[in-house]
């Protein structure tokens, strides 16, 4: 797009146009006025001459003396501008004068009866009545005058007017240019300074103080004040940034130390705590196997069984905790995932593990998402595993996997017709080790949904659930980002 002209050029153009228009209008008005004056003067002079000739030729017309009248008209030859003249009596030419080559008398001249004048074809014709002393109308005098000398005078005056107007226009342009510079130069300098500040981010520069219009002085002062405020704000931002970087470095160091402690704790949990558990479980198993019915009665065997069950449950809890920690630390690697195929694989695996179960699985086709395929697999293993588990008491168990839209965002869901839950405690579902059903009814450690929430949160999404006791449950989640 073509750049817009600068304010200096616009002001100069405005000054030239306004000054030129004013001078042109004044020159045209003066020229028209002068032309009218010249024509008016020519009419007055010719009418005066016509009145004199009409007065002195009245006697010749009254006594029917055309020779005397002609002699009086011939006196007009001393005026080169006169083309012809004549006296008309009763519609006939009584006396006439015409210079060589003059055209014949026109019919309009013979018919004229009243005083007046007429401009036509660079000629002026004046009509004057001829009357006797007693007021009787004797005839009409007409005089034709060539106006070419007047036109020449008018052209010379037009040239002179133009020659005067052109220097006046040039002077007005120079004055306007000087005046517009006093206005535009400070503004252009201010615009250049603003562009330099924007490009170089150097807020320490200032616009020079100038003596100009009050508004421009105020503009420069306001601009300098704005630069001062921006400079102060930048200084505060830099100080805050340095302080923030220091705090971030400190927090990063603390986080690194905490991660090292967490890794040490994970190692301790996975190795140091597992060893006693394995020993307790192993010796309990050996005791139950080798001394069954010998040294321990049935009650003692029951207690040993509970010891083994507790150690196995504790081992499972440790596994789930480590799994949850690994999910949190694993880098997120998004890819285009076939959600439908992934859900089909998980449901097929559940069916292989539980061949005795008959569960209707309905999976919406062509579902895709941008997600970490490994982490999304864990999400579906937990959600579908729960749905499979909590529909265990249903003869017509049904699990549905699909997608819907909420507030313009795509939402995936896993729905079952299993045991459901009391929605008053829905907020506890996604906490670690939180359970809404007794372990004797449905086994589990309460880590699965906490793992799901952490994975979905890492994807920038949300997870929620709704359900009712004995009427099934539905879990919703989103995977924000590219999908």
C-alpha cells in the first residue's frame, strides 16, 4: 500500500491550494470588474457622442436636409473605432456614414425606435432618438463601434493581472511553507523520535524543547513525560525481573533438591521397604505351608493369612505410588492418537483377562486426539478397568466410550451401568487412596483415578464424573491443545 504523505507535505499542499484559490478568485473578480468598467465607460462615451449628434442633427432632419445630416455624421471619421452611423426616419435611412469595408446597415437598425445599446460580435451599437425643440419625434440615430481595441485592452489587463498574481502566489507559497515548517517540523521530529524509541527501546532520549504553538509545546512536554514514566516502569520491571530470576533460581534449586529426595525416597520405597515385606510374606507363606495343622490351630492360620494379605496389599500400594510418581515425571510427548483403536485394545485385553464376563462395549468410531499415547493408554486402562470392575454384579453389563461437545470443546467420556456412586462425595474420587466403596465389595487401592487426573491435567484438560448409586457412572475428560 502506498504510504500516506507526511504532515509537512499535507500542510504545504493545503496552504498552496488555499492561497492559490483565494488569489485566483480575487484575480478573476478584479478582471471581470475591470472588463465591466471598460465596457461601461465605452457605452457612456458613445452615448454622450450620440446625444450630441442627435441634438445637432435635429434641425437637418426637421427641414429634410440629408446632406447636412450626412456631413454631421461624417465628423465621426475622426474616431477610428466607429464602423458606421446613420439616421433613420420613418423606417428609412435618412443619412449614413460608414468607413470603407463596413457592412451594410442591418434591418434591426432601421426598426429601432428607443434609446439603448447592444453588444454583439465585438461590436457596440448605441441608439438615440432625434427630437425637435417642441418634443416631436423626428427619427433615430445609431452608431456602430468596433470593440476590438477594448478587447485588446482587456487582454492586456488580464495578462497584467496574471503577472501580478503569479508572484503573489509564489510569495504566499513561501510564507505558507515557512509557517507550516514552524508547525510540521516539531511534529515530524517528534514522530521520528517516537519511531527510534520504538525500534531501539531506548527510553532515555528526550524531545528538545521548542518555541512553537502552545499545543505543540504541550505535545512535546507530554511525550517527554511519557518517556520518563516508561523509563521508570522499565527500571522497575528490570529490577522485578532480576529479583524474579533470583527467586526462580532459588526455587529451581530447591525443586531439584526435592526431586533428588523424592528419587531417594522412591528408591528406598522400591528396595528398602520391599525387602522386609518380601521377607514377611515369604516366611508367612513358608510357615503356613510347612506347619499347617502341626503347631498352629485354625485361628493361627487365619492370622497368618491376614498377615500375608496385608503385606501383599502394602506391596500393591507401593507399586501404585511408584507408578503415580513415574506418571508425573515422565516427559509429555504428543502425537496424533487413534482414540477408538486404543479403547478397543484396552477393552479386548480386559475381555481376555476375564473370559467368564459378558460385557457389551460400545465404542464410537473415528475418534482421534493429540495426546501422549502411553499416558492416554493408562487413562483408558484405569477408566475402563473401573467400569469393568463396577459392572461385575450386572447381568447386562454395558460400557460406552464416545465423545461429545461442551462449550465448544470436545469432551471424551466413559460411561457404564455399574454400581455408580453418591455424587455428594464426587470431589473425593480423584484424590489418592480415596475410595467410595468398601474393599470387601470392590477391590482396589484408590490410586487409579488420581493417576487419571494427573495425566489429564498434564495435557491441559479437565476430568469430572457424574453418577448415582446403583445407576452407573460417567467420567468426562478433555485433551486440550492440538486435536
